């Protein structure tokens, strides 16, 4: 399949998702997803594959023990994942244990936490992998023991029992194409800086690559790609450097911390720039709603986690041998946000993750 078909398929599924509000926590639900042409190949193209149907509590034959390992829970994206997992734990009645490594630089800690999952009796382990290859040996050992490993978010380059993994190159392409439509060839140059996130992390590198492809053939001039940890202080310094280096900057595009900071700094300096994020936060959602931000993408993070949980449980219950399904990306702008259900993508205001849950607690 050509990349163009990949992008169109993923976007088509994603826009359907905007109108498909999930049911309440106590009910079964369905949600539009994309799937890989080759489910076992991490880099295979994804296209629309219909609606993913959740399990019902009556489908669960025992109290399963599920364990999720996150790189961190420092931003709204990962908080949304923790919220989705907890909702399904309460709805379906399984034990849920979670760990967070403290950042993308802590691969050894993530491996240790996966081992802790197994030591605590996990039937299935869900890694949001810090490295696409760094967990391979650990994953292989777990699967030999009969433990289900379900790949989440960032992707691993090894055999697993299921995946809910998005191709963040598509996020970059979708973002780039959206902005590029405003600047067709011959319309006059506009300068843009892209802030992907941490260098060396697969999703950030893929998003940057996709953005470059998305703006090809337009009058957008990508003057710099600026990598850094997704922490407010780090992104603040990057944005300050960008505004100083490029006084005629028209766009700041990228991670949520960077675009929120850019909007505030530009306002303080009396400068007008447009901003767009390639994933969602409460701040970018609010910015689109009040008209201060051009647009933001959403990967339907809460639903991604719910799909993954149900996919792994289907494997554990013997209903499917392998599951590959994930909600697609969608653009939220002043028009499409009118039909958007926030709880598909973000946790409720004030949500704080609880890292251990046993039914009846």
C-alpha cells in the first residue's frame, strides 16, 4: 500500500471517531479503528478496518492481572492513558498495576518494572516502550513463559501478542498537510519551526519526518527542527531560542508544551504567530475552542488504552489469537471540534492516576 492510502485511511477512520462518543464506563462500547495490512509488522501501513467492539463483563471468566508500564505520566497524554485503563478495570473487573519510569532516558528502569509486573503475577504486560528494540529480549522471555505482551503507543520491533500502536509519521504528515494548505506554492514564504519532542525517541523522530513530507510542494519553509524533553522548562528555552533566531517566524508546530509556551511568549512580545500541536492536551483543546490556536491533532488516547485492554483480554480469553487495532488521528479545528467528545482523548479535569487497582477497592 502506498503512503497516500495509509494517510487517507487513517484520517478517514479518525474523523469517524469524532462523532462516535463511547458509552458510559458501565456499558460495552465500540469505536472506529485502523489496522495494519500485515498485523505482525510494526511498519506495515494502517488503514480503516471498521469498529472495534469491547468485551462485556459477562465475557470475562476470571479476575485477570494486567500491568502497564509507562515512560512517565508527566503530561496529559499519559494521564489520558491511565484514565482509560482504570475505567476498563472498573468496568470489567480485573486487577490493574501500573509503573512509570520517570522519562524516556530510563530504559533500564522500564525493563526492571516489566520484571516487577511478572513478579507480581501479571497475566499480560503492556509496555509503552522507551526503545523500539531495547525491550526485545525481555519481551521474548515473557512470551516463552506464556505471558501476553501487548505493544502500546510507541511500538517495538519484535513479535508480540497484540498491538495498539499508531504510526506517528502519519501525525506529522497530517499536521504538515493541514498547515501547508494555507500556503500553496507561489503564495509567499512562511517560516515554521517544528518541536517534535525528545531526540532519539521513535514517535518524535517519526513525527518530524512526516511533517517534512507533509509540507513538501508548499511555500512553508521549515527553518529548524528543535528537539528536547517534553517538560515546560526545556520547551520554554527552545521556544525562546526560536523566537530570537527567527524574528519573522510565522508558525510554531509540535508538542503540546512547546505550542502552549510559544503562544504565551509571542503574546507577551506583541508578536502574532500561529500554533498547532500534533497531539492533544487540555490546553490545546481550549486554545482551539477559544480561537487562539489554529488546530490540534488527537490520537483518541483514552480510547487507545481501552482498545488495547480489550484486545489483550480477548487474547487471554481465547477469543482471538492476535489483535491489531488502534483509533486513528483526527484534526480538531474550529469546525470539527464542535462534534468532539473530550473523554475520548483526555482525562477529566483533576484526574490523578492510581497505580494499583483491585476490584472491590
